[in-house]
C-alpha cells in the first residue's frame, strides 16, 4: 500500500522517519530512509539519509512516505459495512513486510560494520513478519480467535527488543541471548531482571496503552471467559451458542481494533529499529 507524498506538495514532520524516492515508483525496494532536519538557526536543511551527517537537499528527492502507519480509527458505520475497512487495514499491516525488510537492509549497511544487536534485531524482524503473515491469514480465513493469540507474542517481540535499550551494553545483551541465555535472567542497567512484568512496565512508560493490551491478551493464552464470549451471543434476552471453527459471531469492530493494535505494535518495533540505524549512522 503506497501513499507517496510529493516533496513539492507537503513535507513530513521534522525528525520523523520516512522513506524517500528520487522518482515516481510503485515499490520501496530502492528507497532511502531518513528524516527531515533543520539547521541550528531553525531553517529547513534537508533529509539526513546516510552515515555521519550526510544531508541531501529537499529537491534531491521526489516523494516521501512515513515509516509508521498513521491516521487510523474505527469509522462510525454499522458493523456490517466495516468489512472493506477490515480488509484495508489488513493490507496496511501486511505492507510492513516490505517496510521492515527495507528498514533491515538499511540497518545492515549503516555505520562502519555489523554488531551483535544487528543480528538480534534481524531475529526480531523475522519473527514479526511471520506473526504478521499468520495473523493476516487467520483473520482472512475467519479464524479470529486464533489470530488473537498472535497479538501477545508480537507484543513480546517489542518488549524484548526494548530490553536491549535497558541494558548498559545492548551488544553484550544481544550476544548473551544469541548464545541461549534467557532474557529474564539478564539484568538491566538498574540491576533489575528483565522479566515479562518488568518489561511490560518499562514499555508502558513509553506507550501507556501497552499495559492494557498486555493484560487483555493474557486472557487468550489460557482458556477464559474471552473464549466463551466468542462462542455465545445474547440478543433480545435470548442466549445463542455457536460451535464453529469460524468467527461468524465476531463484530468487525473488534477485528478492526485488534488489527490496529498489531499495527501500533509494529510501529513501535519499526521506530526502535530506526533509532538504532540513526545511532549507527552518527557514531559508526
């Protein structure tokens, strides 16, 4: 899903990561990734796209597109009319396959070499793409309850990515995990073990909505009232139970909210990776 914005028509927000192309294109395979920067006096300077402080002029690029997926909400429509919106947002989620692949390529070529954190992030990205693909496939096959189970491991992906940022030496952390040490047995810069509940608290400081997502999705790990609610419908004082492998009883509104949650988690992952790319570009 390509939504290129021409440089001559509008500029992105300053310091927000964007893909950049030199000419009109239907893919991002050869796109740069960078952000709009200003000079010390506040004047627009251009796009920082490469190692050190290399900045290209605004007119050197044709169009841009945000790394993040932005501007989404559940339309105020009858539930039956939300089906096209569900498919649209699934497409936006699936497009992260191309975004994260291109982002990873830039990560590898940025700076003066590869670090243990690069390999750690590569594993995070691979797992994320697998989870996104599985989620999309399950929702399209009307197996929403199974798709819901993939939200928690996707959130787990982000929490374990952020864990590297909490350590004194992210590369040592990445190397230890690579060698088989459990994340929960490693301690951060405050000497706190990186257990799930602690990681949840730390990422919730950045994104408060994550605490609720973590708690809600925990109900899908083991059989709970959430599974019963998906199989029972109460309407007009009548109680109806469904036995089916499909999700005919799941409102499109619920599906949309879950897809948006997957998108937001992926936004968090993508932003962290870009932050590492920026660090490599400046520090080598």
